[in-house]
C-alpha cells in the first residue's frame, strides 16, 4: 500500500451462514447488527450453509447499506460446516463453480454486483498452505470471473504471486516473444502466443485480529493452546500492530511485517456485535477509514 492508502482498511465479515434447514435466528440478528459496521461481506452460497433465501436476504441488506458483496464457497459439507478437508477432484471443481454460479444468479436477479470471492473454512486453510491447491483455486476463481477480487490469508501460499495474471493477447509481430519491464518471456513459451502480465490488484491480503500467528505467518492451529486470542489487552495490541504498523507478533516472540488489505470480523460468537463495535470505534480513534478493497 502507498501512503495514501495506509490509513484505510477493509473490514469483512462472513455472513448469511444459515438456511431453511438451519435458520439460526440469533445468527441472523447478529448479521443485521454487524453489517452496518463493515465494508464487505462474504456470503455462504450453498456449500457449508446458504440457500436462495439467505443469499437474497443478505445481499439485499448489503445493497441497501452500500456494502460490497462477496461469495463464500466451501467444501460441500453442511454436517461439518465446511471445516473438513477433502482431496482435490474434478467433481469438487464443478461443485465450487456451481456454488459461485448460484450466488451470481441471485445477485443478477437483484441487480447487484459480485465484488470478491473468499473461500471458507478448510478450503481457505488448505489454499493458504498448499501451493498446488493455491494454483488450482486461483485458476478456478479467475476463470469463473476475472474481474472479481480474491480474499486470502496474508503471506500465505495463495498470496505468493497469484495476484499477477497472465493474459492472452493477439499475436503481434509473429515472434511469439513477450517482454514486460525488460524481462524476456520468450524462452519456453508457445511461439504462436504473445502475452502480457496484468498487474491489476486482484488479490486482497487478509489478517485476523483474534488469531495467533506462527513464524511462517500461518495461523496457529485451533487444536493448539493459544490459537485464539481472548485476552482484551493482547487483542487490542495485535489489532493496533496490524492496522497501523502492518506487523504481527508471532508465537516465537518475533515481529514480522505482512500486507494488510482487509481484516476479518467473525460473526458466529455471542459477543460478535460488541467486538465489531469495539473495533470500529478504535479505527475511528486512530483516524482509519473503513472502505472496501479495490
């Protein structure tokens, strides 16, 4: 981020994680209370939760408030809430596209735009640590719609170079050799194809205030002690470090720098609304503007 962007932050929240089989009225109330405080929402689209009614209701609320709409695809696992990892398969790829198509269909019916994709649960975690999964999912997201942004863990495998797209171009002088900023891309490239590197900011680096970070900038496993930050003083210190200094204190006691484009707010805990209010109040105190990634 440049200096003009350094005092702006996107706040995102996973919402719409209910459906006709699990209406969860308490969660719906939290969704309605949190949405005015954030700049973007990630809406479940039929994998771990979500149906046409939950998508439509959440998108309508977001549109009224001017909040950006994202889709929140996951492993098709309602029983496990999308938190169980499964092997990659073509069938899984088709299922993830189906979820995205389902969300886009509802958005088109309402006349609203899809701003981003943020995978959920185990799908998010495996993409963050496994480079092959990161590549597969990046190709899937971008082939589905190259205009939407992708939210993922800052400093993870999915963030390494994946915001840079190779885009097919019409053949120029017939040489099949491309050059970007003096770098020759001719070697090993199909001689019948010219291309360029598209540097649009298509990836948004996400951080978590309430999670402990390992030295490699991965999130500490919830199966280990200290994975979730519950102490209010530690929470505030990490929040301030992430927002104002773009750094985090890792479990080895060392501060490390990381990109910070968007901060995740969780909505599935009883104190989620109070925590969201606390965070937005602190951002106002620090003169940080809440606005969407673009």
